[in-house]
C-alpha cells in the first residue's frame, strides 16, 4: 500500500471516509495478512506535521507482527518513532492480548510504551508501562493534546490504563528537577476542554 494523507489548513481532508454498512450474511474471513513495503505520507496542517510511515509485517499466523517506522516533523519539530504491534488479525480476538511496543522521540522528549491490550479496538484490558523523559513537560502538550505546565527536566515511569472513557497514568514514580514525584493522573478527553485530575506526592 502507498497512501497519501492530506489535511488542509481549513480542516478539509482526504481521509474522512463514509463507508457503506456491512452487508448481511456471513462475513469474509481472512486467515493471514502480509504487508510488504507499505508507505504512508501524511501532511496535516492543523498539527504542523509532515511525516512518513514505513509499514510492514513480519512472521506469520498468530506470531505475526506489524512494524511501523516514523520519520519527519510534528508541530514543526523533528520526530522519529517505531511501533511493533501484534498480528493485525488478532485484533478481532479478545482472548489474545495484543502486543504494543512503541518508542517516540521528538526534540528532547522521549516516550516509550510497552505491554499488551486485551481489546485494543475498545481500549480495554490494558497492561501497559509508560515511560516519559524530557527537558520540560510542557513539550508533551503537542503530543498529548493536554495542556501541561512548564517543569524542569523530568523522568517518570508508570502504568497506562483506560476506564470509562478516561485515560489513567497511575502508580507512576520518577523525578522532576531535583525532587521525586509519584502518584496518578486521570484525564477525561471527552470534555470540550480536556479535564485533568492529578494526585501527586513527594518524599522530598
């Protein structure tokens, strides 16, 4: 597959598809899916993004994985990343945890996410470890869409979960500047303005 994804400054895009409803009868069953040399070029004006995604699968059957390498710019800053996921066809099988191994670097910020999702299409059954490090937490705002305060250099690790439409970064610990930090953060992204609640504590 070769895909060009474009969004103009006025928000119009070429990827808002209106698909016909599924036809009645028995659904088509696919036993294996392989992607070779796939490439996506995305230019998204509202995100100030221009990046490429190289997409391929490796392995077969239940052991197959999808590998996506990203390179380009996001919010007018260089960004690179790699995601390794489980077999695409296992997304439809809730009994098989779906592998997630994601690493993203943008400027001085790095994000790593690894673990499994029991139902990835519904963001349920998460067992994910999230590691964040950088020079200023405010630099995470373009990546997350959540306004964050300016901080000294930081490094934190915790568990990422999803519950009732909320995003939870819980049981995390690390350092911000010269002080330790631990606690949990709950984000409700459905509000007109995302609502963030945090419980934080420090020994120092």
